[in-house]
């Protein structure tokens, strides 16, 4: 898709559709809306005042063949209160508008700038929204696939902006959105299509295409290293485990790397602590953290970030068989610590324990792991925010800033030492479940045990891996991809 910026008046832009964000408290008496309304002979006000369209956030109204203009459609999109029009709402408005018009036979879509947010940041958010809305996630349908006729997007502003800055932002937004769509595509693949070896092949393709270095360990190498906690999870499956290491060396040789770790459970049946059918249905998404890390590494490489970044992806399938681990088994993890596995459905933390212990050998400046780790986090935050835990204030601040830029919401949860007691085992160093209460926190406390001295944060994205009911998009969200890239981009050592 062609994406460009034009400094021009709204009625001098050659296009098929003009997208016009409209605020609930918009001013029809003066400025842009009054100009447009005059040209349209009062049509704008008529639509609004007749309450045919209430201008609710994301709601669209289409004006067909606007009189006296070279356009074929004008799309009015509800943009909420003017005061709250930020990067997040710009992105949402772009998603809503493109979702509405992409199936029309219209090629050139122009977006009118209405925000007062920095033009480059706004352009990045808008292009992200546009591209997220063009990926439909119906790759497995043979018929009735959502069509997209849009070929060109033009961002129009009547003010002169720093053209180079805006164009760079459009480029950056495209890379971030394409990476997010790549994560969405991978997460949407069911367990019979993507298993650990498939994920490793996917990583190889991405690494070769974008110039990342790659190492993939199979089970013999993992065993040699001592990753017995991760291997214990993989035992029940016919699909062998993989440990994927991706590397982007954009900084100096001396510079401590940033390490990103993603949970790659390609399907989570629960193991012998079997999930009930309804809870198991969607467990192909249990590789979302891994896909976010792989996609983020793709974007880091494409953007040529001047940082050293390592992506670690432990990947397994959690199944049942005569070889599977049993509740009550004790395993020795890579760190040397022994774990009493009381619940085989708490498998994510076992593979992450070994990956975090492995990360220590890089002496990283920061480690961020991301995982669909606990149902408890969904109970706490529903499908709106992911939980974040951090043992380091500057990493937390960096993630908060990244989240503000990307529009993917986070909420901090605690790591008080009092929670650690819940994981005390009578016979091993730690048990893998902490009982009924505070499940997201005890999972994070479990991970902390394997972090050592590294500055670390953990993102529990179990509630936000997929879109729900009222969302304009379907399937996987690709959550985390953009947070990780923004975090890496703006990370300052020291
Ligand atoms: N993959 C699940 C967590 C999950 C739940 C992801 C809902 C996405 C949506 C994880 O492996 C799991 O099963 N966790 C258990 C932990 C419990 C046994 C301590 C859970 O949350 O029930
Ligand atoms: Zn599980
Ligand atoms: Zn899981």
C-alpha cells in the first residue's frame, strides 16, 4: 500500500474517500467543519442534528456523492471528546474508518488531520491503525474473505509540518504495524499448523530475510545445557521442544544487550492437570508472547536500531501421554533450583524459568519477558490491560512510556516479598503454583526466582491476546509487539 503525506487543503486532495474525524463536542460554526458544511449545503449538520449518527467513538457515517466535490464518499468517524483525542484514539479512529471502507471499490483514501498532537507521532499512530485494519485474519476461509480495495492512503494537513519527520514516522508506523500483523498472523495459526519446530522455521525465515542472527537448540542441546524444566513440559508431546535465539547487533560490541523473552506454548492442553474443554478451545494463543518477541525482533532489524537486542523463545507443546510429566514431579531447572510441579497447567513459568536463567549469561542491561501466563491476570484486568511487574523502576518507566506511544495498555501489579511464601515447597526449592489467591502475582514471583540480579520486567498478557465482542477487529491482537519495539527504541542505558 502506498502511504503519503500531503500538505494541502481538504478540498484540494485528489482521492475517492475523505475520512473526517468528528468530535462529540465539535464546532460546526467556524473552522474546518463550517467550511465543509458550507460546501455540502448544511449536510454535515443535518446528519448530526437529526441524530442519524450520534458521533460515538468509532461509529461511522458515510456520505455518498457529496455535492460539488470531486470525491465519491466522505466518511464521518466519531472521535470522542476533543480534549481526549490522543495517539490511542487516533489509531482507533483510523481502524474504524478503514474497516468501514476497505470493502468498497475505492482506491485512494485521504485522512484529514484534526489532532493537535505532534504531527509525526499522530501520523505514526494513524498509519498503524490503517494497516492493522487491513489485516483481516481470515486466511483459512476459502470463500467470503474480507476484501481490501484500498491502494493508497494520503494524510492531509492544511498546516506545513516538518515533512521529513512526518515521512519518517509514516515509515516507522508501517514497520510497527506490519510486525504487529505478522504476530497476529502467527498467533492465529492453530496448533496443527504451528508447533515448536514450525515456529523455529518461521524464526529462520524472518532472520534470513531481515538479517538477524539465529540459533535454534533442539532437545539434545537443551538437555546438555540443563533446561530440564522446559523439557519436562515438552515430554508429553510428540512435537519436540525448541529454544530459539535471535540476535540483532546494532550497538557496539561492548554494549550490554536488551533481552526479550516470549512464552511459546504452541498449544496448552494443561497436561495431566487437564483444562476443561471451554478453557482449552483457544489455547493456540498460548504462543502470543513468543510471536510478539519474534515480530518485535523483525521490526528492530527493519528499523536498524542502534542497540544490541536478543530475543529468546522457549517453545513447547503442553500435552498428555504416557511420557508426560505428572503432578508432583520434581525437576531441576537450568538455574540449579528444584521445582515441585504440582500443576502441569502452570507450564509457562517452567519454560520461562529456564529462559530467564539462560538470559543471565548475556549480562543484559534489561530483560523483559512477555507471556499469556495466568487466567488470574484476566480476572484482575479483563481484556483491557496487560499486567506488568518490575524489579526496576527505570524499566517500568520505559515500558510505561512505550505503552503510551503504542496504545497497548499496561497496569502495574506488585512483587512484595510476602507473596513468595505462597510458593514454599516442603520437599523442593519452590513449587510451581501458589494456591487460589493472587495467581498473577505468584506466577510473577515464581519467575523472579530465576532472574537473579538482572533488571527485569514481566508482562502477563493473558487477557489481551485476542480481540473480544465489540472490537472492530477479530482474532489475535499482536499485543506486545509495538510495546517491545518502542521500549527498545527509547531505552537509555544507565
Ligand atoms: N496459558 C494459561 C493461561 C491463560 C489463561 C492464557 C487464559 C490465556 C487465557 C496458563 O498456562 C495456565 O493455564 N495457567 C493456569 C495457572 C494455574 C494452574 C496456577 C491458570 O491461570 O489457571
Ligand atoms: Zn497452562
Ligand atoms: Zn499456558
